[in-house]
C-alpha cells in the first residue's frame, strides 16, 4: 500500500455554539464537543483509509478552556500515524474571535479508529508519511502512546516497548 500524507486526511468542521448546546454556565457541553471531535476524527480516518471506520478509543481529551455561547468553533482532525488496521487521529479545537479573526487553541484530543470491512472485521490501512516538523513529532509520539497502551493492557512486555523505554534511559 502506498503511504499517504497526513494533510490528505485533514478535516475541518466549523460551527457556532447555540443555546441548546450549552450548560447552565452558557458554555458548550463537553459531550457536544466530544461528538464534534468524534465526527471530525472519523471523517479524517475514513479519508486516510478509504474504508468504513469505527472509534476504538478516546485516548486523551483536554478541556483546557470553556467555549462560550455564540463562539465560532473549529475542530481540526488529522491522522498522525497508521498501524496495521488502526489510525491515531489528533484533534485540535480552536475558537475564533469574531471581530479580529484571531484563533485560539482551546482543546485537544487523541482518538484511535480502526478500519473495517462490511462485516466489521479489521482491514489494513496505508501507512503515513509525515511532512512537517509537527507531523513528524506527532508521528513519533504515536508509537510511544501505542506501546504504553499495549503495556498497560498486558498485551506487550515492557522490555519490548523500545521507543517508550528510550524516554527513560
């Protein structure tokens, strides 16, 4: 399979925060943001794999800043690394100042998706070829995160997690 660039999976969703999507403090519900991130990440994983994809895990979510009612919110998702049938997708969430147009990163997340066939069985996905410095950093970090997850799940021996071990040596 021919490698693909992370930019080929880039998915951008922009929307307003409406009154029915807010909590009593008039900030976007966390669950609403999670749904938006899941949709963007799923589209990105589908663009990369050109297959049906399912959410395998939500590995990290940081709600760093509240998103107020009326905000223009942009969710950007991009595949950071592909493994055999799984893909790590990094999501950045931005709020736009409607007067200046300046954007501020307010939240982030890392999801894992698996490509499947019509019967739900995992299928291979193309590898990723990172281009920018940030894409290269995220690509390398994805392997360490995967190794940590496998070690914690008892599916990999700590001594076999070479990239993860290298952080501590």
